[in-house]
């Protein structure tokens, strides 16, 4: 590091070593080298990472409470209203892998700035939309912008912070912005809708994206990778396959798992991803190095990411409905009731950040995942006649502490030992697993809840609705517990690692 301006190298070729001195994941990488300590410009990198990840997570949940108001104002059918959510998920999930790798090859600052600019433009379009399909198109463009920006944000952490305390702190901020964004989205959605109307839910993204662009402008520019033969077919297959897979899972909740609109996209998406795997084995510079999955930490983190997001997004949905339909809360009260979850998440992240170097990601993922599962199961025990203290506050604090801690460790496990020039690759991979997991959880657990409600003596009663929500929440707890136990495949943390990384 030089004593010049506060800038950090962003050239994908500038850091060839494997962070932390561990075995290289890419053939030919030197094994003993370590990246330099973060430069003075690391503050701008962290500001950018936090802003981008908060914005993307916020928007995943921000629109949910506002949907009834959107439907009334634009006179949308139920199917069109569903596309307001699904369009974002499909496009975002389809382009995440390509977005992360594009940042590796073309320079992270330009890809991130392009994604944020597109996100801001789409938010303005959505906020001014006069028809349902214009709003759906705006949501799709938001998904595309997020697919470019989100994997680059995590890649910046991997590329510029060495493993150990520095990366643990950076991952703590990344995780905090991820979980807080989702929780604040539920809170803000109710407040904005009640106070200013549903259009504010779209327009509030604009100042956040603008601030993100300002921080991105302070990032180092980097340069394109030289001597690389781009993998053209891989991104096309991955994007089409992921989009079709997310589409099939997303419509399953409304159409059923055996409907042609579900099975067709699922089969086509699986087929394209199968061809994608064959292509990636042959190209010189693939979109995804399949050898990554031979590393148990990467495998465990991605499976955990799939399962925790499947359970968490579905749980937010069920708990929100439980508070409104069973406990009788209005939209504003429902949003405010999620504040304890935000605070608990921060507490869990602080604990994980301070213990990650000493305990290792495996221990935190298992303990945090099981704690989160316990809180979700507690949510599932609620019913008619419950109170805020027993049905909301208690389970919120337990679940949030576990989930907050898990997100810090998940990012560490997924990116540990990854060369800086492949940071976007692993970031896009983790975000893809999480996004598909969220769509899967909403579709599968939503179908389960609807089925249980329909079997009650009076399906329209509050008790029937509560039974469905409880079933969905208990299933979400099982998914998270399964993810925590799967993390036992991650190698045990060696105490010697601590001394090596300081």
C-alpha cells in the first residue's frame, strides 16, 4: 500500500493470491500469499456495499404491504398484481450469475454504477406508473439493476478485505444491511403506504440509489481483464435457465405444482441449466467454476443460503398476515411490530462479527441457524387470542438473533479462500441460491398454508387462517434447521487459523 490518495486497487488481476493463505480454489494460483490490508479508501467501499445491499434487500419486501393499495388504485386483477412481485424475482434471479461475473471482467465500479442507475430509473417509472403492466415492467427493470449491483457489493468485500478480523467486520456490515433491509422494508412499507400512498414505496428507492451512485463514484475504476476469452453461451444458458426455474417456482403457488404453467418452465429451466453445466466444463474462462462445489465451505454456505432465505421470506409473509388477519393490526402497526426483529438482527450480527475469527463460520452457522429455527417455530405456535408479547416480540428476538449471526458466517464461508478476480463469481452464486430459495419458500410454504386452511371446517374463519400460517411457519423452521445441520459438512475451524490471519 502506498501513501497516495485514498484508493484501493480494483484491477481484477491485481490480487492473485488466495486470501488467508489457504489452498487456492483455482488451478495455478500461488498458495502462500496474502492480500494487502485494506487501504484508506476502504470506508468508501463499505459505504457502497452497505447502501447497495440495503437497497436490494429493502426492495424485496418493501412492496408487500402496499399491494392491496396498488390493486385498488390501478384496478389490477389478482394475476396482474402477482406479477408485480414475480417480475422482479424472475429477472433478478435470472441475471445474478451474469451480473457478478460481468463485474469481474469489465470492472466492478462501472457495472455497479450501471445497475444502480437502472434501479433508480426503474423506481421513478414505477412510482409514476399509470397502468399495471407499466408497473410490472418497472419492477422487472429493478430486478435487472439489482442483479448487476448486488453480487458486485459482496465481491468488493472479498476482493479488498483480507480474511480475519478485517473481513469479519466487513461481512458484519454486509449482513447487517442485508437483514435490516428486509426487515425495514416491511416496516417502511406500512408507514409509507398509510402516510403517502403506495407510490412512495417505489420512489423512496431513488434517493438511496442516488447515494449509492455517489459512493460508487469514489471507488477505484479498475480495468477490463486482458487475455480472457468471454464465455458467451454460459451466461445465456444460465440466465434463461434461472429465469425459467424462478418463474416455475413463483407461479406454482397460484397455479399448482402439476399445472403446465409450472411444470413447463421448471422442466425447460432444469434442461438449460443441465446444458449450462456441460458448457462450463469445457470453456477456458467459465461463468462458474464447477470446482467451487468441491469445497465444502462453499457448498454448505450456498445450501444454507437457499434454505434460510426460503424460510425467512415465507416467515415474513406469514407473520405479517398473522398480525393483520388474526391479531387485528393495521398496516402501520404491523410494520412497527417488526422493529424488534431489526434490533435482534443487529445484536446477532455484532456477536457473530466479534467471534467469527475465533469460532469459525461452521459453529456460528449451526448455532445461529438452529436458534433462528427455534424462533420461527415459536412464531408457529401463535393463534387467535395471542398477544404481542407472546406471538410477536418473543419469537422475533430469538429468530432475529440467530438469523443475523448466520448471515455474517454465511458470507464468510461462501467467500473464504476465493481469489479476488473470482469474487463476483462466488457472490453471484450465493445470491442466486438465496433468490431461488426465497421464491421456492414462498411458493411451497404458501401452498402448504393454503392447503391447511382449506381443510378446516370453516376455511374463511380466523382460526382457519391461523392454522395455515402456523403450518407454514413450522415448515419454515424445519427448512432453517435442515440448513443449519447441513453446515456440518463445512470443515471444522482450526485454532491455528486465528494466528495465521493476524
